[in-house]
C-alpha cells in the first residue's frame, strides 16, 4: 500500500557531527567519551583558605569566595567567624561564553551593610593548563592573597584552575556559569545531571485459603464473610465465602505490587457483610513483607495459619486487645519469577524477572550521546519574554538518567553520554525533553509542573550493531489544537554486541520470563498491577534528591496510553487494513489470473500449477525459496535510519478538534453534558456498525455449524449425501487428478463463467443461522 511522504518538517534528519573531538574512523569511534561533541570548560576548584584577617569590630571574619569571569559571577557559601574555612566547591565556565581574558577569585567578608574585601587572586586565561581524563586531577596550590593594587596581603587561598571538557569528573557537581539566575540550594540541585534507579518491584501473591472459628457479632444469622487485603494504597478483596458459618473457605489469589525496601506491612482483615453498606471486622492481622517467602519458580510455598486479632467492646466497657481463637490459613509469597510490568508492553525497556538469580548474561552495550536540541518553542514567560530551560531524561531498564538543565536557551547543548547493559535486543529506549519549572525551589504541592517538550523512542532491534547513528529527531507533541513540532533533538546512538551468536539465540527465547506462561496473569490483573507499579515508581523517584517528578515519570512510562481515543482507534484500524492490504492485493491478482486479464501470465500459472500438482514435494521448497528471494530483493531498500514518530500513521495530522478534545478529557469526564451526550451518541453509532460486523461473522460461523446439525433437514440431507459421494469418488480417484480438475476449473476462461454466484455459495447462503432466535 502506498504512503504519502511525511512532511519534511516532521521527518528524521541524518547528521554528521564532530564527535569525540576527533574524526570518525569507519563506523566505529575510538575515544572513551566518543558519542558527543567536546565542550571546553574553565574549571575553578576553591578548596580552602587560611590565616584570613579579621575585618569585623570583634576581629573575626565571615568569609566567602567570589569567582568572577567577565559578566559571570559565582559565590561559595560563607562561614561565620572562621579564619580557616573549607569550601571544596567547583565552578565551571563554558569556553564558548568567555568574555574576558582574566579570571578573578576574590575572598570577601560577609557583612550586614556591605561585604568587606579581604584579598584576591588573578589568573591570565592564556596561562591556564589543560587537563584531559584519564589524567589525574590537578593538584590544588596555595596562592597568597593580593589587594586591589596587586600587593601581597595576609591570608592564603588554595585553588586549582584548569581547562577541561565535560568528561571531567568535576563536571556533574560543578556550579555552571549559566546557573547564575538560579536561586537557592534546591534550585541548584534541580539543574544538575543525575542517574536514578527504579525501585526493585515484586509481585506479591496472597492465596487466601480458609478461616476457622470466626466470631460474628450476630449469632442468629449466617455470616457473609470476605477477606480484605491492604498494601500501601492498594486494596483488594475476595468474593463472599460460599461456605456459610464460623468456618469459611475461599482459595482465591490476590496480587499486589511491592517495592524494596519494604516499608509497609500487608494488612488483612476478615469482615462480615451485615448490611448492604455495612461491614463488621471479625479480625485483623499484619504481616511484614521482610519475612515473606520468596519463590523463583512454579513450586508452591508452604501455607501458614495466622492468628486474627480484634478489639472487643461489650456493654460499653472497653477491653484491652485480646488474641482469640480465630485463625486464617494463607499461602503468601513474593514472586521473583515474573517481570513486573511498569511500562507499556509495546515499549518495554526491560523484560527480565525480578530475581537477579534468574537473569541471563548481557548480550551487549547501548551507548547514547545526548548532543543538543534545536528550535525549541518558548515554554513559559519570564520578564515579558518567552523562555525555555530544557533538560533530557532517558530511560532504559531500571536506570534513568537526567541531563543538566540548560538555562534560557532554545538551542541547548548538553553533550552528555550514558551507557546501559542490554540483555534483550527487542527492547526500547525512551528519551524525553522537558522544561524545568523548579529553578527557584517551588516544590510545594500543587506548584508548577515540568512541561513536556516531546519524546523519542528507539527500538534496539532496528539498529545495526557497532554502527553510530547520528540523527536529529523531531519532537512531536499532540495538543488539543493538533500535532505540534516543539523542536528537534540531536542524538548519537550505538548498540555494541558482545557475541552475535548469543544475540541470535535470544530470538528463540520467550519474550517474558517463563512464569508468565506457566502461571499467566489475567489481562485485568496485569492492567491493575501495571497501574500500581507506575504509581510506586513515580512516588519513589519523586522522593529522590533532586526529584524526578511524577509528571515526568508518567510521561516516560506512557501512563495514559490505554485510555479511549477516537484518533488512536482510527489509526489502529488503518494499520490492520495495511496489514491485510497484502492479502487483498494477492486476492485481486488471483482474480485477474482467473479472468485472463493477462493471458501469458495465466498460462504460466497453469504450467506452474501443473508442476506443483504432479510433484507436490516441491510445494514447500518453492514457497520458502520465493520468500528467500523476496527478502534478498528487499535488502537493497532496507531502512537505513531508526524509526521515529509518524504523524500520518498516528492520524495526528488529520484528527478532528473534537476528537482531540475527547482524547485530552479527564476520566471521569469534566465536559458539559451536551458535549458528553453528543460523544456518547457518536460512540453508539460506531459501536452499532461494529456490532453488525460481529453479528455477520457469527452468522457465517453458525451456518457452518448448521451443515450437520439438521436444523434445516433438507440442507443437511443434501450435504450428507454429497459427502458420501465425494468420499467414494476421492477414494477411487488419484489426488493429483482431483487437484488438477479443481485447479483448472477455478482458472477456467471467462467465456465458461457465469456472472451469477456459484452453486456451493448459493447453498451456503441458504443455510439457517441463529439470528431468528435473537430478540
């Protein structure tokens, strides 16, 4: 099926950046920090000072250091009443923005009215040494302070000053010159690069078997007993026991998601439904997860009896908490053989089981260079003008990385490189770009949220091994007004395989760990558990320092991808039609053969058919040889670029505004009732068409069943007699003769055809279906 070309603005663009500060040697680069462009920085490490003179009336000083380079000014923290302070802070100034020829490091005394000058050290930028890792860090030296005229004064300052790149160990924790507008320690922490790890997630299986010796409050009725289990903000309950009485039985599984370290216990309560909206607690027990059995295969763990505890109140008198004879029988275990799904299964970056003992060795390494972005849109307004403070987040497996925030730039340059171990090539790395709205603290609940600028997904299996891919990816975001390009992100990606044989062997393994197939979870269970897993991951990463915020984590994990969308439904329908397009094309071609549109081709097909019937052992080899030749032929046009977001495939460029408004609606809806009614009617009309198609499919199936059901006695009698005659004829006639006659009949010339439907089709359409019995 032919596709219209993607608009150039939304297309992927191949680039040729100057990576690693050196030339590319073939497809493989050689230096260690080789997937990014080198960025030169001037580093100043302020270590400590000694023998500083007192400037206050009391003879003490409250020292701090100012590092000044042109218009850029960085400050250390200050110490109260200390003449020998230690700071050990690093300042980094981008060489691209250097506007001066000298660096001034000044020591000052913090004062209420005006800070006093203590002394300074000056450096000529032409005299500063260069340092390239893996060279050892430059040793700091003592420098004597000078006054403003250049005369030596009391006090010394220990400094190290050098020119380096972003590969320097001091780079991640350094104060950067573009962070001068950021206020507060929280704001500075929010702009630094950071690596995060997702919490280790387990499935917790609670098999509730039975309870004994329950003591319901009302002895005159049969209790309706169920068990409620709570873990954190997850709550599940069993059905009401079919065995009525003081002994109840369920034998029902409840599944939860638990994260290490286990902070909250599992709380179980046995309750009696005494009225439609009233439940009486018959007993409770709390089980710490640290002591729960862990299993790595399908073998059942031992079941245990747990005592139920209860607060008993009789005739207004409060009694102390007492243990009584009620017990509950359960089998509880942490499942290490499953992979806890916290991402959409279509974009999974990790498919390994929870238990590390079951992990297989890695098959390669994924390296990602986040170079820069171009043409970003203004995301917020500051001082009357648009501005963007962009940072990137990349997620693969349990490892999340966050680049530093580039302040006030529509073309930020990050040039940061990260590495992941790969255990399965059929996984996806996700890179998102966000606007930082927390440069001045502002972590209060209900405060500003980091805005999404766009994201890119790269499936590793679509990459050739050991090749460096450098492309500029469009950042496309769907808004209620339509699809919008927010800019472009420039990435360098390399997937290195340690053993090609091991990687080929992985393609024969199941996609998920074997427990998913031996004891499969239901679709509704998986959906609920995935929701709980994403909540836990976003909560834990939001508690890190600096936090990876909930809106960022949910966008990266595609939390809302399961919600109804008319646009996505249309896109999926046309995807199915595209898949079936090949079969439809083959059907049309065969129809042309049967109708002798091209007599030469039809005669050739007759000859081929004759050969295959006479030599049936050639059928399968011919099919596989044909597929082989098609594959070799298409190799010339194999994709040379990774796939990217396709607006046409997604139907994002042709979606109706009302459909987009429905897609961005909350759940439950927040739209006026007349709009909801209109959308409901539209959904009913679409569902009516689907209902008709499903009914037609059911009718054809029921007609097949009625061939032998004697629902229509004459039709079944005809079919049975036909089957007997066919069996006798086929028994005495060689199969090749029957196949040849049938094939030549199907391929007969149009002058021997009638426009009316064939006899078998007429017979089939007259068979009864169960539509007559439908209300």
